[in-house]
C-alpha cells in the first residue's frame, strides 16, 4: 500500500531501496549494513506488523510469529491449473483478502535436485600414476552416473486450514 511501516533501522535501509550486486561490490558500507541484519530485525518487525491494518501483511506475519507455516504438497507431476485455482478460491473466501494478494497465500513452483553434478561438484580420483578420472567414470561399484540425473519435482504451498 505504500504505508510507512514500523521497521528497525537495519532492515529499513533494505526495505526502502532496491540494491543490486553492483551496489554491494562498490559500497563497503552497504555490505557492512547488510551484515548487521539478523533474525531479530525480521521478527521484531513482523511482531509489530501482526497488528497492521493490511490484512495480508498482518495475517502472514501472524503465521510466521506463531509458526503456522504453509502446508506443502510435492508431486512428480505439475499441479493442474484447476487444482491451484480451487485452493486460491477457497483461500479468498476463508481469509477475505484482496484477489491480487492470494498469490502470497497459494503458490506453486518447481524444484530440481541432483545428488551429484559432475559439472559443478566434480569429484576426481587420483591414481598412483598421478592421473585423475571423474568418480562416475572411475567407480565400478557405485552407480554415480544415476546420481547425476536431475530430479524435478513440483510443489504447491497453501494455508494449512485449506483442504480440497
């Protein structure tokens, strides 16, 4: 809404500005100010914001303070748009929030993980003759190559009180 919110001085600088990596690299004071931030700054502000007139802000902050975290569903397949829409509609009704704020209550994304990425996490085996080989090539007992195959999953987060 553009309201002036209560904020610790450490956090205020970063909430009111949109710094880039370039800014941090060229301003050591900025990096120093960022290093002063901690979880107390976030929780102090969130505690104050639980009483804010903005229903979305106050609800999300209350959840965080009271540790009422989102329910998360994980699937190997994408969630159908119709399912996501059902959760959004039910959330809008239950929490009486503006329609454009439902994105903070119900959202979905993808995650990708692989146990071993030979391009990033290269593990080389050094042989007695001083040659090296990637562990996936060198190992005849472990199926390391299967660990390097990325696993993609889909997740959806929504309020715990909402069930379809």
